[in-house]
C-alpha cells in the first residue's frame, strides 16, 4: 500500500507549526468509532456518585478523574439551558478534578516563588492568585489558582496536568524545607448572580466581605471548608473547598442543594460557553506545554519587576525582549473571533481549520460556542501573528451540522477579548486599564 502524501495524511496537520515539536493534531481529535475502555487507573471523585444522582449523563477524563460535562439532556435544552441557569440564577459544579497540591513548611513561599512566574510573596495569607507554571523553555505546564490558606501553606488548584510530580522533582535538587503532597480537599463551584446570597446562607454574612480571590475559613453543615471568591466564568462566583472530602462530600453537597432551593439552584457542568465569552483559557485546549504565555494573551503573567529567579525566567525575558523590539517570535497567536454558521451549542470535538480567502489553512479554532447576548458564534483561535489584528477577515471550516448551506467555509472576524464584560475583570484587564503589560 502506498503512503499518503502530506496533503492527505491523517497525522500531518496542514497549519504551519514548525516551531513546535509535537503539533496540535488537527484531524484526529474528534469522535472515535470504537468503544473507549475506562480502567481502574481513572479515579472517581468524592462527588462522582452525587453528580450521577443529579443527572450527569456525559463525562470526560480530566486530571485522571471522571469529570461531568452535561446534566441537561438535549431535549431539555442541553448546554444552553445550563448557560441560562448560570447567567440568570445560580449553579453548582462538581470540580473535584481541580486536584489540590499542598506545599507546606518554612520554605513554602520561597519554593512557590521559584515555581510560578508571578511574585508569590504578594499572595498574602487568606488570598489567592491565578498563576502560571512554566518549564525552562517558557512553555505553560499548568495555570493553577494558587491559594494561601496560611503563612507557610499554599495550595495549587490544578488544571489538567499532574503537576505534583513536577513539584516534587524540582525540590529534589534544591531542598526547600517543604512537604509537597496531594490532599483530600475537593471543591465545588457556586456560580451565578445569586451565588453570594446562597454562600451567605451556607457560611454566614462574612462572605460578603471576601474580595476577588480572597479566602475565608468556615463550616458548612459542621464540615470545615475554605471559601474563595473565584471561578471559571465571568459571573460572580465562589469555590467551596471541602476538607476531608472523602468523608464529608455528601454532607456539603446536600447542604448546598437544600440552601439553594429558594435561589433556584441548578447543578450543571463547567460552563465553557461562559468562560470563552470571558476570555478564560483552558489548558490542553487553548494552550499546552509548548505554548508561551505571550502567544495566548497571558504575557501579563510575566512581571517586569520580579527580582527573584523562577523556572523559565531567562527564556521568557528573552521572548519579551523580542516582542519589545517589534518581532513576534512564534508562528501563531491566540485571538478571539466572531464567526457565522448555525449556533454552536455543544462541545467541539475537533480543532476546526481557518483559511484566508481560498488559500491554504493558516490556523485553527480551539474553543467555539454560541453567545446568546451577542447573537453570534464566538471562539478562541490560533492564527498567524500578521492575521491577529482586530477586524481581520477569516474563513472557518465548520462541520456540516453547523453550515447554513452545504459546502464552503463561513466568514469570521478577529475581535476583542473578552467578548462581553465580566463581573470581576481578569488581572489582564486590570493591568491593561492601569497602562501596564504585567500584573501585580
């Protein structure tokens, strides 16, 4: 049998990614025609059976754990009905997959400061920050929320990579006086405009005084919890970290459900449609370990004034110097786009290709969805730097199910991100509003 050419080889992406060692596979990420075997190496969270009881009918695997991704069936409105509950009322999410890695000991602050690009000394006790962990080449290994529940204690609330092994390996050679462990703490997110009132009912009026990314120790139905004002949306929201979750998951879950009845609480999957509108990125989807922060609008995470050394500092400062000199040293850059076609109301299982005019593929869509407020499909996408200016016209090759008529790509236009205002502006938005290109 003859070998296929590069033009039609299923493992050869047509978009220029020659600055990567492992290209994003643009043609085989979709649905598979075989039954997928899930073995005992995949963990259930303490909330898993509760999600099933609440109607979860679809899941993925995230951080080697089952992750609910849908509760409402399509015939009952599907993901867009869940979106309505989020933006108009209040919702609870099972996000136990945000595994908690604790760094504890006298050297905790110095160790964390060496790991994250931002200045960890500015994370005060009972506060947190969204942070990046990069490798020595400047690639993003993880983008955790780093919590500081005590002076000598930090929790890394992880995205989808097993960072604990990296952290333990880093400490082998440097020997900071810390213990690094995964702990039995699992969060649920309470998100939506009525979230504050619901969390007040659970832990008391002091919740109203928690600032964005602030923390508070409390109890829910007698169970110790840590509460933060944070979340994976642009809506008002909180995360409740259940301590000794293997024992107390049911107690807290049912307490939230009971308190939520008068607020119209709905249990939903993590709302990727809302995080896209807010410009919040998803590791493994919009970025990975070969992606620089400067490619995905996270350059503000690389401070110009951090004196302390950290992993990747030399390379990231080199990249910044290139950009300051007017040279963008990467093939692709992440942008926001508005695009045509029928409403995209479910997860995309492929990275859809982008063209200009009738020419070759030049980029790909990473995260698309329908925005009811904008009455348009919106997406995050990687395109060549020279096509990243707002207003640039593009063409996107959508699946047939989203085409208004058969054949041909749909029109798209590069636009500003976030697509719509957030209740709590991101650190990037705040830095920009103060005329800076880095965050505190």
